[in-house]
C-alpha cells in the first residue's frame, strides 16, 4: 500500500513540476496543451494494451471444450 501511495504522490509532484515549468517558461496555454498531450498518450497506450491483451473465454466456450 505504501508503494502505491508513493507512486501516486510522485505523479502529483512530477505533474506540478512539469506543469509549473511549462507555465513559467512557455505560458499557461502550453501547460494546458501538455496535459492534453499526456492524456492523449495515456489513451493510446490504454487502447494498445487492451488490443494485445487476451480475452477471457466465455462460459459457453468453456462448456463446449470441457
């Protein structure tokens, strides 16, 4: 549980660090677009992983094979 909490807090800290850096050096709009880009990247990774994951067999398929 503590590793999970550490990962969550680290993500918040890194988001604040990079968001603040983008806002200070490139303006507030860049911080917004950086967030949009990260969200899009996360969506693409999620879709790619779901496509490669194996689909569990349904109860009907298990009944006919067993």
